């Protein structure tokens, strides 16, 4: 055993420093350097932990601030959307959905008109435009149903109850139109796999309708306000 020259504590023969006070038990320079190196390593480890904790706290603060700002922005955008909807409804009233559907019809027809322009670089665009043209009025009707469902759901609570059913009809009609377009394309380009996909999609329409209907009612009951609006 070796007695510490500073505090007298007994230490093992091969001990370099006192286990009680840390005093060097060897007088050579190597032991002193080793002791200082150990202290330096301990100090660096402690400093690293402090820096890591501060960085973690700063990152958490930035994350919290970002979430708060995102919520504020979301609420602001929601208010802007409601104000825009209220302005549109108060300006055009019952004819607003009809106007929106006509705008959709005009834009879609202009796109088809551009596709119908003969071009040597894109000859297939003219064929695709010819395939899509017969579905212009069905798409207009679907757009009209969707827009009026949204408008009436905002105005009347009784209509809001049936809005998932109407939206399910809209989605089913859209998928039916898509299946017919795929079928026409498969006939035009003689693609048997595409024709099979169109038939499969058309046979899945009842399942799609039920799924959208159930999902719509789940969302409706989750977002349903506590106070039911009174009938006018």
C-alpha cells in the first residue's frame, strides 16, 4: 500500500493518483502529464455535454416556434378562405357554383382546343383531345354537382348531413368517366392491358362509392359543430 503524501490515504501500489484527493503518487513528469491530460479530457467532456444540451434546447425552441407560427399561418389562411368564400357567396349567391362550373368548362375546352392544333412533334395530342371531347359535358355536370354540394352544405345544415352521399356520387362518377376514357384509349391504341384496367376500375365503382361514403360521414361527425344551426 502507498500512503498519499497530501492526505495520508492508503492507495494501491500501482495507483498513480490518490483516490481521496487526487494528488499524484508519483513524482515523475509522465504521471503529471497524464494527470493533466485526464483533467483536460474530463473538462472537454463536460463542455461537450453543456454545448449539446444548449443546442438541443435551442433546436427544441426553434421547433416549438415553428409549430406556433405554422398554426398561426394555418388559422390565417383558413380565415382568408372563409372570407373569400363568403365574398363569393354574397356576390354571386345561388349562381356562384354555376359560374364556377362554366369557368371549368371554358378552361377545359380551351385546353382541348390547344391540343387539337395539328403538330408534327405531338400528333397523339390531337387523338387524345378527340377522346376527351365527348366527356366535356359529363365532367361539367359532375363539377356542377360538386360545386352546389359544397355551396349548399355551407348554407344549410340539413344539406350538410347528406353531403357525404353527394360527394360519394361525385367521386363514383369521376371514376366511371375515367374508366370510359381508359377504355376509349385502349380501343384507339389497341392496348389490351389498359382495357382490362378500365373494366376492373368500372367493376370497383360500388366499392369506391361505399368507401368514400363511409369516409365522408366519419369526417363529417368528427368536424361537426357542437351547436347545430337552426333551420331558417
